[in-house]
C-alpha cells in the first residue's frame, strides 16, 4: 500500500535536509508505527505521504500512485487525523462532521455513527468550543473515518486521552486492521506502539535506524531470564532463573510448589529501552 524509496526532503530556505534517504514499505492490513522524538522527521514524512509536501526527491507511492502525480481524487481514499485538532469551534460536533463529509464525492459514514463509535453520541449538538482536549481528539479521530478510507494516517491518536478512551481508540484501530485497512501511525508513545503495531520504524534526525515487529525486538533484545516474585513471612522476595532449560530446573520447580508465588515474568526489553539503545536518543 505504501512504498518509499530514497526519500529526501529539505524545507524551502533551509540548509538542513530534514528527511535523509528513507526506505520502507507498508502492506495492506498492517498497522505500521513510525516512532521517534519530536523533530525526528515523523510529521514531515506523514505530510509527504498525504500529499501536503510534494517537493521531495526519491519515490513515494501510495496505492500504486506516485504522490507527486496525485490530485484531489487521492483524498477520497485516505483518512487523516493530525496531532492538533482543527475545527470550527462555533459549530457543533455534527455540524463540523457534516461540513467535512460534504467535501467527499464518494460514499461516506454517518456522522452520528462515528460519534457513537468514540463515545460522543450525546455531544453531537454541542459546540466544539466547549469540548475538552480529549473530546476534540476523539472528534478529530472521527473525521478521519468519514470517507471510509483504505489507508488511515494517524498522528498521536491517543494523546490527551484518559485510559478508558485511549483503549477505545486502540480497539478501533485494531478493528480497522482486521477489516483489511492499512494504518500509518505516527507517535512517540512507545506503549501504544507495543500494543497495536505489527511493525515499527525508529526514525532519528531524518533517518530510519531500525524496522521490525515490536515482539521480535523485545524478545530478541531482552534478557533470557525468568523472574519470580514470591511472599515469604510477609516479605516479597525475588528469584531469577535462566530461561533456557527452565522446565528441568529443580530449584525453580520447588519454588513454584513450596512458595506463595505472586508474579512470574520474563525480562524482555521495552520498545523505549531498545530505541535508546539503537539510536542513542531519548524520546523527548
């Protein structure tokens, strides 16, 4: 669905190249996470993919079409949710969605159903000026679905949301993948990427440092150790065992039988720790 080869981009008037030779592909029905700190080139890359920036070098094809050669019809097939919501604040939620809905020539979703999808069904006739940041983010998410797109470009879709609504958004994204939709997710939230992305790319200073699935990264770069936490005489204690041959480890087996075990977990790495290890940069 997305093919990027030798992509470079420099903003007009700047001496510094922002995007420095990116190569990656995104398949149909894949949630692809584009991860990195602020200023790494995430939003610039997304803006190229959605056709806002066309003065690039290299090749960028989405659904088989070179972005430089696309016109207005391209936007009938993609949905975009920017990091900062932008609405007509004197309009209600429904009025905003109906306005944007009228911009599309093809079949569209019912705005009321989209509001219900994100838990805003009771706020349809409320002016956006009275919405909280989290409510605006959910309305922004709705707008990306209006035209029933084949590809979703989502920039920090859970930013500013409480845990309940963040989970709802992540569940919706997973459902879209199950229905064959492709999702390009731009974020610096590694927890979100761990939970829902099929693959992630680490971008720093305009270059991709690594691409792989979160699971493979965390397992491959984690410690091959099993940690057991158990309670003895009211005190929580820990014991560690090599993962290799754990089934034949007599001390491990005896601890499980004789102690009040409360937690067992492997010591896989987190995406954030891997990012820092690979790039030498924090996410801030």
